């Protein structure tokens, strides 16, 4: 969602905002409003809004009014910066430990708003929690309003406890970018002991810059005690590029994890498959996830070409989810291994007998195989002229790919030229690499 800001700064409230803002950012904005208002008032406001505006068109102003009527506070500032204006805040954070003149100890956070400002994006005003976690397991925190270019926030530490790690906006309540350099030891402590999953995940992401030798033991330990797949996936991704011999047990543990998302991360990233994990990867050919079966079949076939007939035999009766994902991968591997008789099956899948996702997958496979007989040409044109935009996009892509090759250009042009098309179809076909007379 933050990637959308790289192309433009349209607000959530703009019709030009696009899906990433209307849905993804829109839901996060509602979550931040709940954070600012508190659960009780937020629920009352939403109930009031639905009661007043249910089953009819409603505008942002009516929701703002419902929020105001509930809390009797002007939340206009929130809607101005998060709905009617664009962008997201970027904070540069650091901290120091200081003793004042009377000997009282404080952890002092320095916060800069470092995003570029404009007529559409200003400085953001939000309440942010600053939490200090100590080695004895206790914590102290301060919630402060950050709204200026620069703020200092002091968290008292009267007992002069030793800091384990610190958190800026624990639980990631606010949509933002953060630049916060911390030591390996601080990030390790956060990855191991932060109570909220998202804070452990953020520590893992920050550990990407450290070499595998330095963090391998830490990541292995975190994996064995972690419950959430997002953190486990990050660990696997960081160690997948390491020498496989250093992480065999962790990868084996991940391949047998009960969460399909964790298994998927190993199947997709550990390339080639180490000999020691062949048996574990083979188990994935019968995984409960159709995507995992496809990934395992692809990775195993690339890693052990001499065993391709065996892998094809194990998965020969599988189709997969919508679009026949397993069967398409099976056909690709079978054809590339010399079983050319399966081209006929592929041609059939590109035609209108099958639903659009199967046709899309089959046409894309024909492109990858550089396979373009008359039937594929016909079905690619039918796909391009189809009302379904997803299927049409694939059809156009496949046609333009083959039109770029002298071998197929004339064949496609001849096919289009000898058939009758409506004016609308002629116009659409004219958007390809030729013009129909």
C-alpha cells in the first residue's frame, strides 16, 4: 500500500486514489481512528453512522458528523490529514539515556518528521507511544502527541534500570515509515521478547542488513519459539540464501510446519533443493495446499532432473485449484522433458470450453513454451476479444509476444485477415501490432 505513494500522493478521499488507497489504506485509516478515539467511542460512532445512513448513499461528511456527535470532539484534524490530504508520515527516531541535574534518569527520544511536505502533504499530528523495555521484564512508557517537525519525548527511569530494547509506536498503530537505527543486541532482544507479533516482525526486518553468520543462531532460536507465520517467513527468507548445510534442521522443521504459508516459503526460496531435504520436499507433492504442490513439483524437477519421471508419476492425477495450477506445471515439465504428445492437452485448455483462469494459465504456458499452432492463435484471439478484462489482457500479451517473431507474425496476420470481424472487434484488434483493413 505504501508503494502507491511512490507514483502519486492522491488522498483516500479522492476518486483518483485507486484500490490501494480506497481499500487497503482506507481500512488502516479506520483502524487509526479507532486507536485515537478508543474502542468504545469508535464502536458507538460506527453504529450511529450505520443507523443513520444504512441502505442509502452516504458521504464522508456524514461519517465525520457521526464521529463528532459521539465523542463531542472535533476530529476534523484527523480527517484532514488522513482522508482529505495525501501521503503518510516518515519519522526519523533515535534515543539517548540522560540524567538530569538532580540525578533522575530518563530515556529521551528524538523524533523528526522527515517526509517531504507540500500543499497536499503536511506534517502529521498523531498520539504515539514510546515504550522502554528493561532487562528485568518490566516496561515504562509515555504517550505523546507528535505534530511538529521535531520533538523530544522523555520516558522516566527513576530506578535506573538497564534497557533491553525500546519501541516506537508498539503494535504499529500508525501507518508510517520509520528510520530507527539500533544495535544488533537491541534488535535481537526485540525479536525474542517483544510481546506483539508485529514488533517481533519489525525487528526481523531490521535484521536483514546483518550477515548470516552473525544472526544465524538468533534466527534459529526465534523460529523454534515463534507462532506466527509472518515472522517465520521472514526468518526463512533471510536464511534461504545462506549455505544450506548451515540450516538443514530449520528448513526441515519449516517444511513440516502446520502452517501452509511457512511451508510455502521454503518451497519457493530454497533453490536448488539440498540432497538432504529431498525426502521432505517430496512430501510436499501431497501437500494440502495446491500452490505448495505446484512449487514443490517445479523446484524438485529443476533440482533433480533425473527424477522427473517419478515426480510426474506422483502428481499425474492432480489438477489443483482454479486454473488447474498443478496440471499446468505438470504439462510444462512433461513437455520440456520430451513428452510432446501433451501439447494437444495444452491446446484444448486454451479454448472456450474452460473457465477463464484455466485459459489464462494455458495461454501463458504456450507463451513460455513458444508454442503457437493455429489453434493457439485462434484461442488467443478469442481470449483477447473476451469481455473479461483479465482474460483479454493475457490474450493480448500472448498475441503481441508471437507477433514479435517473424516465424509467427504472418500466420497470425493471415488468420485475422481471413476471418470476419465486427467494427468493434476490428478496432480492438487494431491495437495489436497490425492494422486490419
